[in-house]
């Protein structure tokens, strides 16, 4: 009896984990008819657990063995009859799991055979919207075996270069620390994460001063423009407090 309880409890725990995992994916991807699909998975798992439980008793074990064999035959017949549908389902799960593309990506299928934006990823098919705004429904099995060029399969973070010039005689370490601190502060305000540390580099000695450069990551070009503008504004005030001067420019005006 003890072994029966252990096997039953383990089976239930595993089933609950499987159900929660599948349900999480369904709702996260906003799959059509997700509630019905989750309910179907639940019924299948309950049925399997019932067979496992009853299969441990000598009185019901032959019946469960017969049902298991019958289920295998039925599954085989259904698998052959619905081979394409099952293949699309498995391919859809692979696409949702490994994410070679996601909704919104611009993809090129088989070297230009089909080009468009991924509008929706379903378990059976993926909807691609072309430049002409036509919606193409492609079976997932086709996409899973195709050559996909993803224009967005890269780090979407944009690097913005901020260059400033400070005058000779400046405490260069202090100037670098202030600039670095402002960049990190602005990144935190815009919720930008970077795996690489922020570095301010001396890139040139000009006739008017010392050139500094720092890379400021952003999510978009527009956001990057706003971040650089904010850093420049704050930098003027901070450098003024620290008595740090920008490069000295002189303009000669001649009258002809």
C-alpha cells in the first residue's frame, strides 16, 4: 500500500507541474482558445493518473493494461491520420519555446520566398503580414524546416556615442567620474540594463582640449536622443560645480 501511495503522489505532483507549465505558456502567448486547450490537457492528465493508480491493483491491472494497449493503437491511428496537424503542433511548441522569431519580427523565409512581419504565432500556424499588408498563414511545420533570416534577431539595444571636450589642465579623473556617474544615473532612470560596464575613454588631444567619449545604450534611437540631451544638460551644471571647463573654442570674425 505504501508503494501505491508514493507512486500516486509522485504522479500527481508531476502532472500538476506539467499542467501549470503548459498553462503558463498558453496564457503568456495568448493562444486562441487557451482555456479549452488547458482544460483538455487537464482531462488527459487526470485520465493518465487514474490509469496509473488503478494499474497498481491486481484486480484492475489487466483492465488497465488492455486500455493502455488500446490507447496506444488509437494514438497510432490518430497520429497517422493527423500527421500534419501533429507535426504543426510540435513545431509550434518548438517555435514558442526556442523563439527563433517572436511577434513583431521581420523575417525572410527561404531566401526571400516570403518576407513579412510576424503578426501572430499559434500552435498550428504562424500569421505573417507582408509589405502589402496581406496576411499569409504558414503551417509551423513549414517554418520549422525552412531557412529563416530574422532581421530583428539581434541585440535591439542601440549604442549612442557621446563626445565632449574638456580644457587642458582639467582634473581628468574627476571629469571622467562625473560623466560616468551621470550616464549610469540616466540609464537607471530609463531602466536600461547593460552587461558591460560604462567606460569613458580619452580618444584625442585636439588643439582646444581633451576629447572624451562614452557609449550610452538605449532601447530606441528616440530614447537615445533624449538620454544624451539629458546627460549634456546635467553635465554642464556638474562641471560648473567642479570647476571643470569645456574645450576653449575661438572664432575669428573677419570683415571684407
